[in-house]
């Protein structure tokens, strides 16, 4: 059973953004950028994540999100940021921003 699940927030022809959940709680974000033969990712995770947690998340992102979209890539480069969520900022009201963020698709 997978430890993490993902909910897509947005998608362009060359990138995707996912909320990362553990035990049905949002814990981070994954930004994926697909090049010709390389995939770059930025993972934002809680500051108490261990190296094992990070490696586990990277493995699931690679297997479930990257390899399904680009199975013959040459490299997968991941930058990890440890921290905490400060909030969601938008020109819309906070409720409208959350509805927009929650309504753009899902991938588990």
C-alpha cells in the first residue's frame, strides 16, 4: 500500500503540480517539469521529514507520476525544501482560492 497519495492542482504541456497527502492530511507539494530527456522536480515537505521519508516520497513520485508520463527519461533531478505551510495567497478570497486549488483533478 502506498504511503502517499497525490492530488493534481494544475497541468501545462510541460509541467504538473500536485498536493502531497499522507494519512489523508496534506503534507507537501510536488512541482514536476518535463524536458526532452530529463524531469526536474521540486518537493516541499515538512521540516520533520527524515532522509528515509524523503527517499520514500521521491520513489513514489518517480514511480507513480514521472514514469507514467515519461518512462524513457534519462534523469530525474529533485530539489527538496523542508519547511511548513504558511498559507495560500491569492487575489481571490481564501475560500475561492481553496476551491480553485481543489478542483483541478486528482491522481492517486
